[in-house]
């Protein structure tokens, strides 16, 4: 019985120390339009879902014509290779799915550099959510 309790305690302890399956980070706007994130995608036997989230203070008493704004996204792999693209963020959404089911070509920490230029009026900042799922 004592051995069983020791094994249960060890299992609980190990499960509490496991790496979290989701990462969220928000960076407040400093009006530079540059946002840098580091994503731990060490597990190449998992897939990752990535979303952006933001808050924009929209004008109440004046006409608002902002529909979307561009995000220039640059990925840097752990070995230093780059990939870039431009995606559009719908201005009326708090959270937008960016990529789903991403399986990294190499494990490690990936750098994600996002440029929001020009920043829309009332833009408070940009965040990223990276969720890991087992394949």
C-alpha cells in the first residue's frame, strides 16, 4: 500500500511539472508597430494552433471606416531561416486564428516578428496564443 501511494504521489508530482499546452503573450503598443514573440515549438511530434488577439478603441461618436489592417509576419526558425507573409486582421475581431495545425520543420524556439504599420487609431497592442496538440 505504501508503495502504491508513493507511485501515485510521483505521478501527480510529474504531471504538475509538465510543460503547459498553451502560451499567451500580449505586448502593449509603444507606437513603433513592432511586436516580437518567442514560441517554444520544441515538440516536432505535435501540431500548434496560432491566433492573434488585439484591442482597438473604436470611436463612438464619429464614423469608423476601419475594416482590417495588415500584419507583416516574419518567422525565424531555430537554425536562422526566415519566412515572411502579410495577413489581414479584421478590425472588429478580438481574436483571429492565424494558423492551424502547424507542424514545425525543426524543433526549438521560433521567433515571430510582427509589424503593424501603420497602427490603426486606438490600437492598444498585439498578442499571440500558441496552443499545442498531440498528433
